[in-house]
C-alpha cells in the first residue's frame, strides 16, 4: 500500500508542478498498430488459439493497450526505430499465442530477444510501474489530459488525494471506483457489490468470489488483498488494513465518497480544487470584501480556518456551519425571500438555485452537510478521517458560494 500510494502521489505532484510525463500519453503510429494486428490475427489462426483471445484482444480492445504500453516502455528506453519496435513486439505476441512454454535463453546475446523478454511482464501487467500508475490515475480522474496545452493536469480529485493518508487514499480511490462502476461485470472499476462480496463472502463458500486479474491486481497494490501464493493462486485473502478500508468504503455514511461526488460535479462546471491551503487563502480574500459577510461571521470563519489548520476539524466544522447558514440567509434576503419561510438549508439552497442565484452543483453540496449534520450535534464523536473531508468540503462550498454570488451580482 505505502509504495503504491506514494507513487500515485508522486505522479500527481509531478503533473501539478511540470505537466507530468507526456510520453505516457503517446501511442504507436496507426500503420504499425495495424501491422501488429494483422500479425496477431495470423498467429491466432496458425496457433489455433483459444476463442477468448479474439474476444479479449479485439472485441474488448485490450490488444491496442497491450501494444501501447510496450511501445511507451521501449520509447522510454530511448528506442525510436519503429521497425525494431515492431519486430520486438511480434516476438512478445508470438510468445503469448504459443501453446508451448516459450524458452528464453538467459545467455542469449540477441539484443532483440532480450528486449522481448523484458516486455513480457509489461504486456501482461499492461505497463511498467510508471505507466501503470499513470493509467490508474487517469482512469480515476485524478489527472486528465489538457488538450490545449498538450500536457497532463491535476483534477480536483487528484488535489484532494495529495492531502490524504495511505488508508484514506485507498478508501478514496475505491470510493471513486464505486461511483464510476457500471456493475459487477465492469472489468475496469470495482462495484459496491463486488467489494461487499469480498468483505462478506457467503458462509457456505470456502473461497472468496472470483476476481478478474485487473481487479485483483488493483486490490493487491492498494494493500487490500495479500499476494496470491503458489499453493492457492485463486485463494483471496484480505489484509487487516484491507478489512478496515472496505468497511469504510461500504459505510453508508462514507464522507470520502460524498466528497468525490461533489468534486466531480464541480469539476464538470470548470472549477478545480486548488488544494486546501490555496482554497483557504481565497476564502480569506473573499470574506474581506464580500457584502454577504458581516464582522461577526468574518471572525467566526477566521476562527474556523485556524482550527482547521491546527487539525481540529470537528471544531472547525461546528464554527463554520452557522456562518454558511447566515450567508445563505443574507443571500435569500437580498433576493427578496424571507429565510424563515423556508425549512432548512436544503430548501434554502434549492430556492437560490431555482432563482438563478447559485448553480446546481453548489445547491446539491448542501445536502451532504445536512445529511451529515450529526457530526455537529449530540454525542457523536467521529474519527478525524470522517470529519476531515466534510470540513474541507465546507470550506470548498463556502468559497464557491461567495464566488458564484459575486459573479451573479456583477453580471
């Protein structure tokens, strides 16, 4: 877990600072890819390969990605001769199609065979370590390609991940998976049902549910599953940390899933999380000039910021929540509506949305606060892992609220 989450954060940090490794976006020339497809099809016919090979490689589209990751790996080694790359990849394809175990002579001095040998794992795993990490980050929208600048960029989800602990990171990325997954048969994202079956296997079954290799590899890298052993390669075993992470992901009150959902919605309208330090600087500037914030609320918000920076997230949230409600009441009053006629923050936010004062993503974010308001009242004392994302969302929401109101006022 530690090594993978650290690598993931390093990639996101590199993207944030310099645009990342552009080579990870590259693809082989179309003519080379087409020639490799023709070679593979001939090999499938000549070797009488299993029927699933055609389905996996071409119907499901895995072949293009197998070739791409090999191409990228060789280019990172400084090899740019397309003819050489073609010959090397054909040897790898041949080894994958042959029914006989391929003998790679370790003393072989043939450079092309040595390259082909080095590509076998790259092909099977769909990339070397760097490519695997970039692919993982891209598919979960932690990074995205900036088509205008021709480089990678960090998304709101990626910015937040930089601030999470390893256990929080594993919880966060699996929560993202459950948002993106289309169901149990989705080979790329892991659904809630699949995670629930792993955490709570059927009592009558000795083994856990079968996992396709991509899912199993992901869960192993995240430290959720133990590495399979030679005596029981299909046996799935949860790690102690894995049990904790899955319990948090499947919790109906999972705040990291709520946070991911809100950040995705906000990203869609073009506003990217800048990181909590920058977000807070923006808030300090906004509350100093906004007519919606009186002196008492300005002081409360500054107190909430200090509590947040000192790691007292629950105290910060309890100070911040009433200030947000007061600002919303001011917005309603200025729009000609009496706040007391509306019941609760959700109804107030919906009224502001319906009357063009705030956009839908800002309105919808209020529901998270109201659905989680037990952290603000009563005897509930949640762990910091629970409160941190809610507190960050509260600051994020406050900034969006003030910015959107300013935009409407100036418009």
